C-alpha cells in the first residue's frame, strides 16, 4: 500500500535537492541542506532502512533530481526464463543501475554478461515501469525499470561479486525471488509479452 509519509519524505528531498542546485543565497542553501537531512531521517524512520544507506541515497547526489534507471535482461530458452541468484539466496532477472556513461541497451548487455555470463542482443523493450507501483518496499529515490527482451549468443557462468548461480525457470516453477527487484507478476508479464510479440510495450 502507498505510504503518504514516505511519499512526502521523497518529495521533500527532491525539493531540497532542487533548492541546493538552483539556490544562490548561502542561508537558503543551509536550510535546503537541513530539509534534505530531515527527509532522509523521516525515510529511515518510516521504512526501517539503515540511516546510513538512506543518507547516502538522499544526500550524496547533486544537481537537479531525476529518476534512476534500472535495466533488466529478459532471456528465454525453451519457454523458460533466465534468472540469477544473488548472494542472499534470492533470484532475479539479471540487471542493475544504468551506468552514467552507458545507454540503457548497453547497460543491459553489460549486466547480462557480468551477472549471468551471457552475451546478449536486446531486441525489444518489453516494459517501462515506475518501480514503486510494482516493487516494495519503496526506495528512497524514484526509479524507472526497463525490461529488455534479449537474444542469447551464449556464454559460460562463473560466480562473481553479485551472483552465485544462473538458472532457467518455467513460470509455474519460479524460485524464491528478490521482490524488491523483480516480482512474480513482473516475470509473468515478461512471459505474456514474449508470447505475444505484437503486443505493445507495457508502460506506466
């Protein structure tokens, strides 16, 4: 369910960030910095997230506030979807934050290689989602998730800093998921769009 206090804290952070970016008066900038700190404290108190992590999210950025971009590689083999297991034992679609110097397509190629050991070619944007409408709990920052259907060119998996295994799963036999990153509903949507290539991209 939506949490208005979390939403207000995120909005306050965004306004404070804009004030720090555009404000010229030194006293106003001090006030904006304090508002940003308070918004981080509110978010940590409300969500139970570590205060240090929220502060890092809220107070380490600079410039005008914009959403972060998360790209996910959607790869199928024999009507099974590729998932990777993270160090906490939960599974997700390979992907992650879009690097500042990479396009979303380049980023999804990089993430598939790093996390699943696969060389892929993205062929279709399946979905563009507002993360907080589909994944819980809410993140301190606003996130746009992009799901790309990819064709695998092959490759070998090796355990790495982020993932410990890869596997192929039928829709009715999914492993425990890291639902902050990828839910069963999102995977089901990927199956639906894969089976109906003429269906338009799903977007929020």
